[in-house]
C-alpha cells in the first residue's frame, strides 16, 4: 500500500510557511532542503519540516493540502504548535 503526505515547511519558528503534498516525504523534503526546486521554498529559504500527515488516498492528501492553504495563518501556527511544540525539524526523525 502506498502512502501520501500533506506537509508544512517553515523558514524558522513562526516564519514563512509552505504547504505541500507528496508520495515520498523524505525525498521531497530533501529536495526543498537542497534547493533543488525552483520557486517559493528556495526563494524564501523554507526548509524545516514542522508538520505532516499521512494518508492512504492521494485524493484525501490533496484535499487536506487545499484546506490547509485556505486556513488563517494563526490556525496553521496552532496546528504546528499542537503537533510539534518545539518547532523541531522533523525531517531528521523520519529515518
């Protein structure tokens, strides 16, 4: 069975946020960290994985991404705080 992930990256605690979806969280976050993806995350140095959710269905992961992108910023910050109160870079815990 395949897994899909909705994730949030941050530039720093309470910094710039990026929300994405992927089928390979380790690979995708590494691409962001290494600046391999042109665009928003490279421009604003958004590299810390601070939140993620796992799904069995890509449709659910995409819908969650779309919903989170519509949320007010303070709701997103509270979501992160409840999941990862120290704003640790969770990328290193995925191994």
